[in-house]
C-alpha cells in the first residue's frame, strides 16, 4: 500500500482529469516510478501539484533512473470489500548504481509523466501519484525489481 497519495492526483482522479488505465486522450502520458533517497513526509509533500513542487531533494542516483510502469488496470471489488484496486505489472529498474552522494534508496515515487522527460527539466509537467516507503538499499549496479502488493498498488475505499 502507498505510504501516502498526493492530494492533487486524488482530486484529479475524482474530477476525471486523470485516468488510471488509459491515456485519457493524452497519447504522451505514461505512469513511471523513480527511486527516492529520502523518506517523504506526508505533511510536507502531499500538496505538491507536480514533481517540481516537491520541497526536498528526493531523487536517488543522479542518472534519473526512471522507469515506465506497464499494464495499468482497475479491479473493482465494490460488492465484496467496497473498494477499487489500482494495479500494474511488477516493475524492473535496470542497473541502479550507487547514489553520487552516498545515500541509500528509501522510497519509490509513482507519477504521471506527460512530457516523456528523463531529466529534472520535465518535472514541472509530471504529476505525483503516490510515495511508497521501501526497505533501504544502496545501489550497486544491479537491477531492482519492484514487486507490487498482491491487492494492487493503490486501494480506494
């Protein structure tokens, strides 16, 4: 489950601005993950409207190891558990090297990328969805497999 979900994305989802399982007519939209070298604090970051609004220097590994999340699906479970589950395929981030500042990776940021950018200059158009705390690790050039929870990335109740 997400450590927290960003308010702008929740509002956009409710308003129909954002759609989990298709591009909503925006062909260049992709959902991506990026590794974080800090544990984001909900009270500090939950109101960020785009990645450029985040108040902390969060990105792990200066190479911008950002990866597309595939097979986005919505599983409605309204009759049994009164919820909807947003899910995707497990995601591999390839060749995660050591952070230039010697930091460990402590979290994963899930976001919508409208610009297709792989650099910080595209962050003003990238919409944060959720932040997940993970078991900290130091990059060593290996691939990192993000295995999402069996009930999905995000559960809406």
